[in-house]
C-alpha cells in the first residue's frame, strides 16, 4: 500500500498541540517533522485561517495573581490555571519594592537599586500575544512564553535603569516582523516629571529589541505625542498600534502605528460618522484586521473594522451597543474592546478595560448580552478573578528562540547591523 505523504501532513495539521507533542515521542523522524519550521508554520497558518486552537488567556491583576487559559474551541468554559515560568510581577517584601502614588493615582512597583518600572494598577503581566507567544513581565524584566509547549525565554534588559524614573510613562509592544522574519519587543519611555503638562514637547525614547539578532537599538525619538498609561499594543499587518494623544494637533485619540519592518511610526486615519471623526477609545484585532471601539456620547460604543489596512474608506461600522440595554450603569466609563469572533463568525466577544464586564454581541440578531467568560471552577473554595486582563492566544508550536531556524534559512537568521541612533 502506497503511503500518501500529503494526507499524512493534512491529518497532522488538524491535530491539537497536545496531541502533536505526544506524537513527538513516536520516532525520531516524527519528532523531527513536527519540530520542523515548515510544519510549525503550516499548523499555525491553518489555525489562524480556521479560527481554531484559540485560547483566552486571563491574567489576574493583583499581587500573586494567577494566569488561566480558556479553550475557545470547547463548550466547556472552565478555566485551567497555567503554571507560570516565573513568579508574577508583584512585590513580596517592603525591602525589595516600594509603592509610590503619582498625582494621577497610578501606582508603580519600584525595584530596589533599579529604577525601571511598569504600571501595576489595572495592569497585566502579559503585555502582548503573537503566533502563540506571550510577551510578559517577569520580576524585574521581560520574557517570551509559549504556554502550549511550556517553553520560555528570558529577554536581556535592553533598557537603561539610570535613564528612567517613577514618573515616566512606559508603553510596550510585541509583534512579528514578517519582512525580516523576526519577533520584536518595543519599549517607549516618556519623562513626565510631576506633571506631563508642565513639559513642553516631551520626547519619547524608543528602544527596539530583536529576538533574531538578540540585539537592541534605540531609534529616532518620537515627538509631539503623549503616551497612555498601561499602553499595550495591538499587532496587525506587520505593525503595532496604540491610541495616543497628539500635542501639536491637540487631538486626544490618535491611532499611532509602528511598522516592525522599517521601524518607523505613522498615524492611521480614523473613520468618519455623519461627517465627523469618531472618538477612538481602544484598538483591537479581529480576524487579521484592525478594529477600534468608539464612544458615542457616553451612551453607547461602536466597533469599526478596517477592511483594507491603511485605507480610510475601508473603515466599516460593525455594530453599536447601547449601555442601557445591558443594564450596566458604569459601563460607559469602562471602554469596551472587541476580543475575537466566535468560531462560526456570527458573534463577537468584548470585554471592558478593567476586566469586570464581558459582552457577547450577536451579529445576526443585532443584540448584545452580558456573559460570564468562563464557568466557575468545580471547587467551591475557588475564586473567579474579579479584575482580569484578557488576551487571545493561538495555540502553536512556535519556539521562543531562533535556534530552530523557524521560518527562514540559517543565513537569514544572522543579525543585521542597523542604523538610526538618536541623539
């Protein structure tokens, strides 16, 4: 009987990650094939195309908080606690950490003898998700973690502690550079002093870390923008996106994009409704397209999708949700954000910025309802996290380093000398 290699590959591509990891033990040949860059990419691309192998990563926003995963392919929404590769980013003793309150009542953890900080209140350890990899804080640094393979890699400290202080605004991002076959972490610092409004044209220092080259570069400073607190990015079409303020234009809801390929910033156009620009609250990703949630006079939220990246006319309003219909009095200040489509594509799951409310919108019935993201754990003493951060993570075999040559040849994996040092 002739063995059909193509059918074998198709079968493997349909298997979940847990099964593939077990199949690695069958033989050296099977293990080598499953670990090959070609198969890893085939499996990943199929998962993205079919909206399968997706997990909702839920991070408790509290000291010693846990991280849970909810299988979006399963009807059982019970959370499974993940074993962190390191301790959560939280203070353990007063000798190691100090808590400082700024004028805006935002709290920071300061590491003794090191002044690099990150916002803690309403902030998550996980600050990025791309191709199955989670970028997250770990103690006093950062790491990449694949929760499916349980592999992680600690990133070198590519920022300077001496140049940062407790009042800085720090914005981070993580994404994949398909042009250079590289994963990159971006970190932006804006010195605030006691009040950002007392500083004219505050510069933003930008550091970019390349996983492939294991190197960092400080690119040209960014001017005329105010960074948000707890500003985590959204990767779409090879760029990272944030909602920022433009000081020069006196606009508070600018969509700022950073191209991971050429490492340059640009502003993206916003949609127009009834002749007026919409007020963008949060950016998101829906099936590979950039999406935004917009405020409607504090009474409703609209979700728009950019069908063709960078084209203003391609903005399409997906739906509008009235807060009053949901019976949530304080939802108007919570800034709903779309998380993902359902597997069938007829529903959209949203959450608010504090992780308190979850909403499911039915595109066919044009109706919305509050939902519980996951069922309660079976143990009565278990507690559902109240404040959470939610990220969509596709389950994949993507390695956390480039030793395997994923997605490119050995020559492509050599680091390249980059220019663009700022003064």
